[in-house]
């Protein structure tokens, strides 16, 4: 009788559990760093995912229509009395406004022109900037945000702290670094006006008129991803944090992977994207920017694969392809140096969202924060 009762209770619990699972969204969960979990993990996991997705709608919903939201727990790290859940939230966004002139940043820009004539250099510079804003009012664009939620492991009812994780440097920032505020964007537009005018004037004669930054952006988006697993040579897989990449998402047909690069693929990837945008390769020796394609024996120049050499090549006075820029003016298909040894491509700048894409760690359409230590470059086409 006791066995029958036990089986009955187990059956009821199983049915209830199955019903709860069928009513809830399914999320792929990858556990790392933590081997043992307690019986409340399912509830905690659900609440963490719910908190992250709620934040997504709260933060971006004022400015974007949002669809196809997914959330994955990609890492759980326990440290002292805190458990940190890294939740990768991805979605597609489309601007709610109907014109660039409705964007708060642009309104701030235009407010500085009240006393300027229609033919002034200032107005020409700002009009040129506005014409190049990556604003699409009819199509959705990808967005992926790694959010870290810290929970007191001794009291999961205690207030939780949220962070944004920069996937390039694995740095944690207070989540407010991504907070969107209309007034702040308006003020940023007013502040950026003088820099935009100065940059426009100083960059005349620089860049490359045939550069197709949209093609460069599309290449970057096609051949990168947001992997959860390490896929590399050497000890980068066991390092803390591990360097994550997925070479199955790379363009190995045209640019076969060579272990010589190991996990240092950032400059190689950005060179590929700029080449796809039409920036001309130059030369065939080891000190020039080129890479031979589709052959078993690869050959390339140091500027193609080295961040420091790439920067020197592109900013050299005989070429002047890269022009120093700013966070506000660096738009899709252009370049940001995160550090002296890491380079990425901007893949969206609609003045609300600034997104970047890179290799190793592989990143696709993740938020780019305004950081005074970053170096921004644009390839002018006018």
C-alpha cells in the first residue's frame, strides 16, 4: 500500500511538472563552472530569464518594435556567496519612428543650427552625417545582449544586481550603461555637433570613394556569430575567461583557416570585411595589405592579420583610408579599435543603438558602449 501511494504521489508530481514545462517557453541552457545545483535551480533559472527579457522590453521598447526574443543561460559562475548567471538575450528590433528627424539625437543636432544659414558649412556637415545614419524603418535588425544577473546564493530573494558584459573584454558594467533616455540622446546630439562639423572639414580628401560600407557590414554579419562554446587551439579554451569562437561560421571556403592564426583572428576578419567592401588590396609581399585566396598554400601580408600593422597601413599618409572619428559618427562598415591588439567592425549606428561585430571572441551585433579608451575610424566615401 505504501509503494502504491508513493508511486501515485510521484505520478502526480510528474504530471504537474510536465504541465508547467509545456506552458513555459523553452530556453537552451549551458551550465559551466558550477557542477552541483540545488532543487530550486529550475525556479531560479526561470526567474533569471524572465528578469533579463523584462529588462530588454523595458529598455528598448520605447524606441523599437521587438520580435523573436530568445534567452539562453550560457554561463553560471559561483564566487564566494554570489552566483552570476550570464543570460544571452537576442531579438530583432525595428525603429518605431518614421524618419531620422524624429530621433532624439538628430533633434539635438538640428537644435544647434537655429542661427545658421542654409548654405553654411555647419549645416552641410550635419546634413551629411544625418544622411549616413543606419536607420531602417521597414526592416528588423538583430540585437544580442549578454546580461549578467548576480544572486545571493544564500538568499535568492535578496535584491539582484544586473550587469552588461562586454564580450570582447569580458568586462562587467552596471546595466545602466545601456540605459536609453530621450533627453540624454538629445543632449548628446547637441554636444556632438561641433565634433561632427570639425571631423567633416578635416576629413576632406581622406577615405576611399568606392568603399561600400554596407557590403562590408553584410560580410561581417554573415561570417560571425555569438557562440557559447570554445572552438580554438592552444590554452584559450581553458583560460578564464575562455575565448569563444565557432569556425564553422567563418568563411573558410574563400579564406581557409590556418592554425598559424590560432585564436587571433580579429584583424584577419576585419580585413576580409573591408575587402568585401571594396577597399583595394595592395601588393604581394609580407609588408603590404593582402591575402591570397583559395589556394592550399596561403600567403598574406602582416597588415592583414596584425592589429597594429593594420592600423599603420590604413592611416598611413600615402593612403589615408582610415579617418579618425568619434563614437557618434562611427557607423556601419567602419572600425573601432577596442585595444591596441583587438579590432572590430561597427554593424549598426542608428544613434540609439551602437552595435559591433568581431572575431575571437566571436561577437555579432552586440552593444558598443562609448568608451574613451576606444579608437574610432571611418572610411570616408565623399
